[in-house]
C-alpha cells in the first residue's frame, strides 16, 4: 500500500501574505505526519500529529488562536475517525484545552461514546489529564472587540444570520484545520479541528465534530471539510464522497461531484480534502483560498493556497488544424504544469496533458488564479513550434477528473456533448 497524507488550513479569503505563513505551517505539519507513516506508523497517529501542530499554530482557527463566539470566549470542536471498525471520537463546545483533537481521540479510545459536549467534554478532558489552557490570543481578542463594537455594521440588520456575514467577510471564518491519511496497511484516518465562526451564538456546533459531515474515514476514503459548516452538515459531505467512491467513482470524480452539489444546492463557500486507499490525495474548494499540503508515496511534500481554477469558453469550429494545435498545446502544458507542481508532479501533470490539450482545441480562454500560470499559458499560446499531436478520446468528465487532483475546477463552460463528439471525430481523423 502507498502511504499518503493531505491537510488543509481552512477555506475562505486569507489576508494578503498570511497564506504564505499558512502553507509553511501546513508543510511542517504534513512533514510530521509523513515521518510517522514513513516509519511504519498508523494513519491515526499521523493525522493526530498533523492536526496537533496546526492547533498549536495561532494563525489557524483551531486550538490556540481559535476565533471567539458572541460572548467572547472559544468553543472548540474536533473529531477523529479511523476506518478500522469505523472507530470515531468527537468533542464539541470544549473550552480551555490546548489540543481538542487529542481529547476527541481519548473519547474514542477510553469511552463507549462517540461525542462529548460542553461541560461534559470539559470534565472528561480534565479527568484525562489535559491541563487548563487559554486558547485566546491577543490578535483574536482585538478582532473580537472590533467586530463586537461594530455589530450592526458587520452583521447587518439580521445579526444572527451568519451566512450574510461570511459572504461579506469570509476572511473572519477561515482557518479550520483537518487531515486525512492512509498508512502502509491500508488503514485510513481523518482528523478535523475548529473554533467555528467568529461571533457565533454560544453553543453553536458546526460540521467539524460530526462524523460524515466535516470528518469521515471509511475502508476506501478519508476526508475532511472546511467552510460554512451548516451546509456541510445538511449534505453530509464527507460521507457522500465515500459513498460515491464505494459505488465506483474515482476519488477526484467523487470530490468534484460533492463540491458541485454543494454549489448547486446552497452556493456554499466550502473546501474538501480526501485521500483514498491507493494513496491518492485530492483537494478542491469553492473559495478563493484553501491552503493545503500533501504527499504521496516517496514524493516530496507539496503545499499551495490555490491552483488551477480554469474558465472554459467554447468557440468550437470543425477545423482539424485548430484541434491539433490545441491538443499539442495541452500535451506540452500538462507536462510543464507538472514541473510547476514540484517533485512528483511531472508524471501527474503529463497525465492531464491529453485531456487539457483536447479541450484547448475548443476554447478561447484558459485562466489560472496563480499569476505564474497565467504568464506561462500566455507564452505557450504564442509558441506553437513545440506542439505535439495527441489523439486520445476525451469527455468533459475526463477533463474535470484530470485537473481535480491539482485543485483544478471547471467554473464556467458552454461545451456540450455534441462539441465533444465532434472533437473526438476530428482527433480520430487526424490520427
């Protein structure tokens, strides 16, 4: 079995420059998890170690540095789950503990229960030897005072409708952390920890501590969610990913489908990470940012905040030359994207080249939200001397699946199945 681990630092809109700190923190946390897995350790130990490092990093909304509720104190939620025997433990509304994920693990290992909440979770933490710890940082306290003093301006007339607040100020909610991993024995585990949303009502519980909503591990998939928790709760997003894989979908297809459904049903600002039993990590999000880091097998850890949001506009004309040029462009693009992804990325980048190339034959714009890739794509458009013809049959689903592992997502398209059929016919004719 191939080992793998992926972790996120929360979906939302990170302040300029802060996503660099987030990616550095995530890389270090994933390295800690990687060391455990590479040494033959369990996925459960790896995800807990990863999340503990993120809880101890005050830039994330988990553990120390968690956001404050309406009354000005932290209520912490966390969940850990292992695919072996579907073991799970969770806490919600926990106060004054440094590492909620470790308390959740104790619930799983030391009790007959799945979740403890509020005062009960607090008492349990103390009995288990977790000392008193104030997770409130000066930065979070100052932020709370500012928002609390401007409550009408910040939240508007319907002050308790958090959706309106998060739409206008998504940077105040980001930072939930989570990790998913598979070990050498094929056992999967997931761990998620959060402080919730700024100015939430006292007692509010989001998706993070709920198995199947914000955190889940089955025999095929482990996943963690981030973003507007109420929508993840309604959709049971992480369980939905597992169900799709169990019914034959690939992991990229499953994550993409669940994210698309969240968009259609709720226009939800969410992100998802997952890993399957073969060691494939996937990250997708509907927000501007979702810092995340991952590794698979013996490849190096890769971290990024955003990558590969692609806009497609069809300008299809049955012109063999245009299709061939687009296909070659895609083959070259796919390989070079692999280089930009870093060690281990070249093979995956080349694999997506065929699908990307075929689509390029029927598009007039491909734009990436990473400026380096915008410049890179523009330079390739001008240089057609290195084009290589590619003739594999593709569909829109093939393209979506190809870019999904890299955080790519088709966000705008007017291609239809007739376009795809004509494209296949022209490619087959050339080859």
